[in-house]
């Protein structure tokens, strides 16, 4: 069962990608790769460019390094 302190990440078309911890979600938002999509539950939505890159590399951590 997932922790209540996980953030949902969705792509630009609002499809579920994965759960991340809040620190990773903050990094995505600060890097301009994602925006806040929902507050309850907390969901971040990747931008179109980041969504395309995620589909190629399949890793949020690598996506942050890519940026």
C-alpha cells in the first residue's frame, strides 16, 4: 500500500505515470517540467515536452537530470 505522502505524476494528457515523493515533485515544479494539477490528492502534471521525454526514458529521476 502506498504512503499518504506520495505525489501522483500524470503526463500532459492526464494519464498516470508514477508515484514520487514530495521532494521529487518539488524539483519537477521548480525546474519548470511540471505544474500543480490537483491539491487533494496532490497531483503534478508534466508539460508536453517533459511528457514526451519521459516516454523515451521512463524515469522521473532521469527526467530531472535531463533538464
